[in-house]
């Protein structure tokens, strides 16, 4: 029997990749969860297994509009996270970051909730220091195609700090680095999902530039553990990096995936997209010191679990990725004034596909 009352928790963007794992984890811990999502990139499939739980509630809502809910904690994740999605309607991406964070902060202030912002390593832009510590102020192009996301997230951090300094709102800022795992959108153009889907479909792997650019990949369970620890730690108002510090080049990742499938993959090289960072790796000393957190799941194990999930999903509906995404955007069009995403964006030739 649980001795304390469940915590009432709002997860905006809860039907997305990370959000759905977070909701699941919080439900399993006995908490009460309100999942709020406009289904721009999230899906009901991601949370279908939670819908019958009496401690889980789903609200279709856009964070750009205010909402009033009685909650103790808010995880603010609502924002498309992959370049093909956040560049589809960049103005909407800025709105989701700025208005969405503002509305979430106002709600936190009104009901006295603690709020955690899902920020990103993209606030460091194309970094000139390596690895990136939280003290690094970044190298972001404010007028490039990625700025709607990078600058949107930077303003969101500014709002968080200002609401904390000005009004005493109890904030947490997680700077999340590349995360992967089951339930990633098959068509989001990220390198892990791309390589897995391309291998499953017998297509060549798309490598940008020389393939020597590096990323670090954090398995979603590790990331969710870090988010929950940060939310529940006392008095941490400065940003905290959460990510896996083990760096891999894109070529190494392609090799690992080919090895796990046991099939050699051919590779197709494409030009690097604009403003694509060449190196990205978190310094996680602060998370270690303040939260006792470090990722535990090795890339190989995480990839195995992710591949198994993609195999299951693609076996059910081989072309579902593209169809689902296009259909989703068509329905969003009515609510958000957005156009239908052209299906060519889901082909591997797209210069927008990146890590
Ligand atoms: N996945 C990563 O590697 C990564 C890295 C850094 C930061 N993040 C951040 O973590 C959060 C979750 O990322 P994810 O990978 O799960 O992405 P995702 O696209 O799968 O999830 C985002 C969710 O937010 C919802 N959403 C988008 N705009 C909304 C709006 N205006 N109102 C309500 N809901 C809205 C989407 O429908 C989706 O369910 C994002 O804020 C992202 O910026 C993710």
C-alpha cells in the first residue's frame, strides 16, 4: 500500500516519444498523470496502454492556449523535436516554445506547481567548446533554419529563470541531448531511426558529410530517470545537462547497426545540412554531483531494444511512418493553420534529414 497521496503531474507533450515513456514511468510509480498533447508529432498509439488506467488522463490541447489544471508538478515537453517536424512550421515552433512555456509557467505560478522545462543541447548551437558544460553560452545562428527551435528553447530557458527570479516559481531546466529508444517516430529523420528503418527496408544508409561528425546517444529510460530525479531534487534552478557522454561518429553508429542486424549495409553520402553541429557531447558532471545520475544502458543494448520495437511496428504497417505523419499534419491543418507536409520530406534524399 502506498503511504503518501499520489502526486498530480501534468506532462505536456505526453503522447510523444519521451513524454510517453515519462507518463508510463510516473504511472508505474503510483502517481496521477494528466497527459496533454495536440498530437502534432505524438500519437495515441504511444499511450494506448495507459488509457484504461484510472490514474491516467488524456487531454487534447495546444500549449499555445492557456489551460487551468490543479497539479503539483509540470513537465513541459510539448514541442516538435526533430528538424523535419520543427521546420515544417517554424513560426508555430517558436509559439510552442515561447507561448507554451509562458502558459505552463503561468499555470505553475497560479497553482503553486513545480515546473521542469525540457530544454535541449541545441541551446549550445554548433559548439566551440567540447564537451559542453552548462556554463557554455552557445554558438547559435539566430536567423538560420534551426533558429525557431534553438532560439525558441533559449527564450524558454530565459522565461523559466525570469519567472523564478521575479515570482519565485520553482523551476527545473533539463538540457536534453540526443535521446533514442522505442516509440521514436519512424519518419522523424533522426539518425538512429533512419538507419534502423533503412536497414529494415533494405535501403542504403544515408550519411551526411563524411560521416565523421559525432553525437552521443542516451537511451530513453536513462533520460527519464534523469528527468524524474531532477524534478524531485530540491533547490536546483540552474540548467542541468542530461545525456550520454559516450561519443560515436555517424560511421561508427552505422557499423554498430549493421553488426546488430548481421547484414552489411551500403551507404549513400549526402551534403551536410545548414548549421549542422559537427560535434555534440554533454559534460554531465553537474547531473552526477547533484542528482547522482549517469546513463547506464550501453548503446548496443539500447539499439537492440529499439530495433526490436521498430521491427514490431514496421511488421504491422510497413509504410505507416509516412502515412501517419502526412495524415497527422492534415488533421493539424484544421486546428493550427498548418499545411499538409509534402510526402517527399519523408524520403531519405531530403537535405533536412539529420541527427
Ligand atoms: N528526443 C530528443 O533527442 C530530444 C533532445 C533534446 C530535447 N528534447 C525535447 O524533449 C521534448 C520531447 O521530445 P520528443 O523527442 O519526445 O519529441 P516528440 O515530437 O516525440 O514529442 C513532442 C510532443 O509534443 C507534442 N506537441 C508539439 N507541439 C505541441 C503543442 N503546441 N501543444 C501540445 N502538444 C504539442 C507533440 O504532439 C508530441 O507528442 C521536446 O520538448 C524536445 O524539444 C528531445
